[in-house]
C-alpha cells in the first residue's frame, strides 16, 4: 500500500494545484534598476501602512535602501490583513518558486511550517549571533525550527490586560495583584461592563485558546517537532478543560459583549472605547497608541497589567505574536537579503517601529530607550517587556496551520463550548492530520 504523505508534504502539496498554471511562477526574479539589485519585501499591514513617512515597514525599507548606498534597493508589497490570508499568499508564491521572495514578514504561527517545507534560504552562520543577541527569548524561540535559527526576529508582540481604573475600583478588583479570568468575569458582571476578547473564526481565537491552556500548565501540542503520525496533543486534559471553562463562562455570561463569536482585535478595541464602555480588554500593545490617536477623553482612566491567569495559583502565560523576517530559498540575492534584514532589525529601526506603530521591539535594549518609555508611559514599556519574557508561542509545529483551523472550528461558537469540547477538538485535529476528516 502506498504510504500517505504528511499534509502539504509539509506545506507545498496542498498548494501545488493552485500554482500549477505557472501564474505565480511567472512573477520572475528580483529585478535590477540601473544595475542595482532590487529586493522585494512582503510586509504585513501595520500602523505605518504603505506611507514611507509613517515609521512602519515602508519607511524602514526606504531608510535601509539609503543605507545600502547602491548595493541594493528594497521595494515592498503589502500582504492581506489577516494572518491566515498572509499565509496563503506567501505559501502559494513559495511553492511556485517565486524568486521575488527576497524578504518576508512572517507571522510566527506559520514560520515553522514554511521552514519545514524547505522554503527558506539558510541563515548565514556568521550572522546567527547578530540576529539573536539582545532579543527577548520568546522571539528567538519563534525564529527557530529543531533548534536551528530559520528567520530573523523583527518585532515581538504580546497581549496585556487593559482596564478602566474606575470600573475596576467599582467592582472591588485589586489590579496590583494577579487577576484570574474568574475574577475578571465577576468584576464585569458586577460593574455591568464587558471584557473585550477575540473569539471569531480566525487565528486570533487560537491565540486565546493557546494562552489559556498554557496558563493552566498545559500544551496543545506536546511534541511539536514530531511528524503527523506520532504527534501528541494535550487538549484532552485538565488544562484544556480549564481553558474551555473560561471561554464558555465569558460567552454564556454575556461579558464577552453582544457579538463575542465575531470579535477580532479591532472589534474588541472598539467595544472597549465605545459609548457603552467595556471595563476590560485583552489585546496587543498597539491599543495605547490607538486610544491616544482616537483622543478618547478618558485616557487617564486606562490602566494595564499582566495577562489574566487561567487558574488561581498558576502564573499567566501571555500569548506571543509579532513578525519574523524570512528569506525565500529561491531568492536571487539571499546574501543581500540577510544584509537588509540586519538593517531592518537594528536597534534604531526597532525603536522607530515601536514608537511609530505601537508594535513592540524584539530587542531588549529598545524598551529602555527614552523615546519608547515616552510612547509607552507609566510602566507600560516595562510591562510589555516583562510579558514577553513570560510569553508562550503557539505550537511550533509544521502542521499548525491545519491544527489552528480545526481548533477554531471545534471551539465555535464560543457559547457552545463545554467540558467535552477539548476532547472533540483533539480527535478532529488528529483525524484531519491523518486524512480521516476535512476542514
């Protein structure tokens, strides 16, 4: 009997049919202008957008082009908004052997998948130390596969608990001490306010589920480097049930807001700053810059603290996000691309990016820069750094793309989640990986 290949072999098989026509392969290699190699950088949407004066990746591309002094120039292409759509576009191009994939801003959730499929150019050994020194550990972990550096830490992200000081006081919640999800839900009920969460059918919901399970001392995947035949999941466990209990309670008490099952980062932020104010919110550090930009009159009432605990007595494990810089294996200029990655991720640009977009740096020193502490005042910069030290990545498995989609499906809608949901999700994921079920 023919041996079944792993899903996507690891990634490419599922997309080969999509690119067999050669439409993507026809994109051709990196071009040159007047003899100067042009590197294409696929950037994810950020606070800077495509305006090279707004401090985002577009501006960094312009500044690194100038710093290269004619050795190369960097053009950028903007990826779709959602992480899942970014994965699809990058995966199609990589599988097609597109030589324009010089630099890519890759969500850490899919970094391992691309590396396991052999889509990355090796990181030059002489640059490994440079790319890992002064970086928060969670960003280094997210840039490795099987112990080897596969990409360059760019910016690191983590969630914190945002709250209205007046609401917490009204509810009798002491925010100077660690807060559990149960305490948070009770406080929201008492103050008749909401908790902004992300529970729509997208990667952000997997972020929440994973953080809850990690916070309860468990792991969705016990052996992330394993092949699909031998992978071991930890959903059907006390930690999985603790996570399900939190999600169910947020949904069934109504404290997740009127549309918790369709809430993403933007919707939960809108809920927090809306007329019917939410008392609490779990979201990324860009929230402060967003509230300030929106000129909310109650900005002084906003507080922040460590991500909530899943269970009392166990430290919380905030989610890790961010972006890694990867170089495609079919790039015509991998050495120049890694040189550009060095410029993109230097401390000057880490500070610029954090201050301008609200997205945290992966470099430790950036958090003590005066411009950063001014942009993230009142100990917020230190809290983000502390949260990154405690943060846990999503499972660094080549199969996470499929596992995440399956996880979201079985945990939806949130108000239908119950004690049996983790076991059902675990079985479904294993069935998907082994070709017994379709997403």
